[in-house]
C-alpha cells in the first residue's frame, strides 16, 4: 500500500491525471462509475452530500434516488460508506436504523446518504464496511507533518461546519454546543483527552486565520484541497494531508471488500473518486459512466 499512498498524495497536490483516462467532472454528481473485471463488479456512486434544507423529503434527493435504484436493480453484496471508522460500525448501523425509522428526518441528527445506504444493505443481508482510517492513525499522520492535537481538533470542527450548515445553519448562539459535540467525538476517535473549548477554537482560528474571516461561513469549497494555481489556505493544506490518508483507506477497503464479495457498492463524495481514479483503474480497469438522476 505504500505505492498507493504515495500516488494518492501526489495526485492530491496536482490537478493533472497521472495516467489512463481522465476522471469525470464532479459538477455532474451524483453519478455512477461501474467497473467490471474477472467476475467482480465495483459500483462507485460519486455523491453530492444530502442537504435536508434543499431536500426536506430525503427520498426526493437525487443521491437517495440513485442509491435506491442501485439496490433495486443491481443489489450489492457489500457496501463501503463514508464517514465511518471500522470500530464505530456497530453504533453507526444502530444510528442508520434510527434514521430509517424517522424517514431520514431525525431531529438534530444528520441522516444523510451513508446511513441510507447502510440501512438498505442490512435489509438485504449485504455487508457494510466503514471506509475511514482509524483516528489514532489520523492523529499520527498529522503529527508527522508537524501539526498538533489542537490543530487536528480545530480541523475536525472546521470540516463539519459546511456539513452542519446543510441541515441546520450555525449561529453564534448554537456554535458552542456544536463545537463541543464535534470535539467530544473527535477526541474519542483520536484517542486523546486534549481540552478544546469553543473559546480555544476561536483563539486558534484568530491566530491561524485558516479560512474565511467568519468561521460560521466555511463552505465545502473552503474545506476542499484548494483550486489549482491558487495558494492554499491552511484549511486547504490540512485537507490535502487528510485526504491522502482517507483515500488510501478507501482504496484499501475496496480491495478488501472485492476479495470477499462479487459486487461492491461505494457511496462517497464525488471528489474522493477523482483522487482515487488512477488507483481504481489499475485495480479494476476503465469504468462505465452513468447518471440515473
């Protein structure tokens, strides 16, 4: 996996596709890339993350509709979902059931496409895999690049701001509770007890100026790896470091799933497919593009 890691890291820092066919544009998401090789099928659904503000009825979201069609027409033997570490899989599946019981409109909870895909998978006996790296390895990875535990906690908070804003936009009054919730979960995943209060975050943000002036307005573009040719912000740089590890983990999980199952569905944000493109072509050949919705 060292060669895979190096290739992903290089690709994450460059807009140029290193080999093979070019990746599709994320502007067309959600879409499907279907790979077939040696009796194995990999269905990679490149999604737009669900927003309950845009789609109060989750079932009208094109991402949800695409997932439902895949399960109806080509039900997978295994599903790889975003945002879940392997050790959290059991609690995540319980959460997915709660989301399903509330028709994916659970108050103060983010019931998006990973629990939807996971619940459909368990309903047909398909195996669910969490594609994320373990938190302890994430912390070690950042520390190797010279960052501290507080930097990582701040990054976890920042990257969740646009996610939260897709469901219940943050305000100065609601930010403290949000920050503490994200920080508690991050500390658990990272295996640390480092204190990091809302005041600590505000002081860190003012000192480092990692993104937009108002932290409440951080967008998905801000938490991306940055535009080609533009100087990356600190937030962009932290994302590039994180994506290298995350996408290495996704590719590794896909390989493990394909070793055990004939048809594997991956449900991840479309930008991840771009970063994993060359490795997946090496693994499974050239895919077929489709966009049901």
